[in-house]
C-alpha cells in the first residue's frame, strides 16, 4: 500500500473505526453524533453543514481510491459516508440528546433498509460517489423526518 492509499484508508475508516468487528456503520454513525455535537455546541449548525459538504467531497475522492485498492465496490470498513449521512440528519437540530438519538435511529433505519433513492444510489452508482451518495440520501430522509418531529414538538 503506497502512502496516499494508506492516507485514504485512515480517513475513510475514520482513523481505523471502520475496522470494528461490531457494526462498523453504526460505529461511524456514533462518531458522527459525537462530532456533530462538538461542532454545533461550540459554533452553530451552519458549521455542521459546511463540514458535511467538505467531508462529502473528500469522502468521494478518498473512498474511490481506497475501494479501488481493496477491489471492492462498497467496503464495510469505509465509514466516512456514515459520518456525512449522520451529520446531514442533524443539520437543523439543537444538540440535545433526545433529538440526536431519534436522528441516529432514523438514519440507521434508512441506511440499512435503503428505500428509494437510497437503494438506487447503492445499486447504480459506483466508486466514491456511490459509496457516499446513498448515505447522503438516507441522511436527507432522516433530516426531513426528525426536523419535522422537532418542529411539531418544540
């Protein structure tokens, strides 16, 4: 593995969290919750949106490199996509445990069960874009639902 492939591995596995024996996607989502809370608690949601946008493009590029190295279309150890999807879910929420927990559950539901267009992106797009975009769609679904719920309650 050359240095840039190793760098792509470190970033796309979120510093090795993707090698978790137990549900690496869930681990990536939990990492997303923690980092989103840190970002929003110390700044505001605009910074979370900016971070998700930047990390999306980095994820597309580096996931493409690392998945080619592994010769696998969507390796489970790549979890930078869960980070971005979880952040999208939380875009419009205050950093409160109940809302983040609901957002986590909804995101994992859409990421696992893959309704359209999540399943379309997962099946039809390849490389880094395919790896990232299905989780973006799952995040959008989750964001709409949890934001609607938050607006109804709060």
